[in-house]
C-alpha cells in the first residue's frame, strides 16, 4: 500500500509538470503566462504545440477547444511524437504530413468519426456507459468527469453542466475535450488512444516504441483557433486543486470568481475546471 501511495504521488507530480505546453511551438502560436492556453494568432497553419514533459504510460494529455475560427477547412490534430521539441531546429508548419514524415510520430485529425486500428479477427470492445465515473483503457483508470466537455460559464451554466455530462458534444465543437495517451502492451510496445469527451476511440496507432520518451502533439489547425490544457488528477489532489475546491464552495457561481482578490493565474484555474 505504501508503494502504491508513492506511485500515486509521483504520477500526480508528473501530470502537473506535463499539463502545460512546451515553450517550443509553431510560429503562429501565442501561449498565455501559464502556458496552458495556446492560440493561433494568424493564418491557419504553424500552430504546432507539444507537452512540456514526456508523458508517463497511461497519462492523458487533455485539451479543451476554447475558440473556433470560421472560414477554414479542417480541425484540431493530436497525437504523440518521440522527437524532443527542444531538439527541433525548426518547428514544422504542419503535423500532417510534415512532422509525421520525420518518423516516430503518430498524429490524427479530429473529426466527428475517428480512426481505430483493428487486428484481423478482433471484435470491437464494448464501451462502458458515459455516466460511469471512470474511463478504463487497458489498465489505466481515469476520472471521466474531467474528460467531458462542459458548458461555458454563464447565467444558466449551472443547469447546463448536468446536461453536458449526459450528452456528448460533437468532437470539434467549442468546449469539446480531446485527450491522447499511450497504453503499454505485453510485447514491450504501446498503443496510442485518443479520448473524445470521455469516450475512448480505441487504438489509433499500435506498436509505438517505449524505449524513447513520448511527447503529446497538439496542432491548433484551421478552424480550431485556441485550446487550453486541462489537468487530470490521478493521485492525491494538488494544493492548487484543494484551493480551487475551497474557493468554489464559498461562491454563488463561477462568474463570481472574477470579482475575488486573487492572483490572475489562480482565478483562471478556478474558472477552467
């Protein structure tokens, strides 16, 4: 039991480190002060972003679509890469095909339907109901509530939040939440899974090498203009999370957070749960 607690603490610490964007990114990306929000400021390309740290096995890198831009064709692209962003001489213009063509990179465009790699003779696995509290992927157990898109904070959002928990948002809609992770396999490789609003899309790529660190890739492409990293707690809650819980218990509504005398970064964290 003691080893399990230590493992939970280590996982929680690693998740907090990786739950922001790397300082290396595409030429058209602007990061906020916390490096949790990435906005493409012009054009439709050069929007490539990476996780700050390599992901641990089973650790999800989750983003929420915050802003869309009309007039472009195509949507958010996510995946994994074995290339350390720091080692890139130039950040590629596109994840597909530029970064993928460099090798050791697996990226997919997010659409209403998604790719799933099925081995010959394998049947589609039954997925649990969307209201189950945890999403199970292989041996990974993730709190589902964090994975599901929520309504925008507003006058009636406290009513709509329950509806958004029960009804799946379109994959490319504002407030939709998209995550990527890799699950270790018995042969020493890993399967990449993409999660859309709490639903596992199944393996999108198989036989990823686990001998090299794997970074999350988020391409803020075309009609997706801005995304925000959503931290996912696996182990013990962080001090930041405990502060948010106390603050939210003592306010009437999330909009009231704006009027509190708190540091801007803490306000942002409390509003974007």
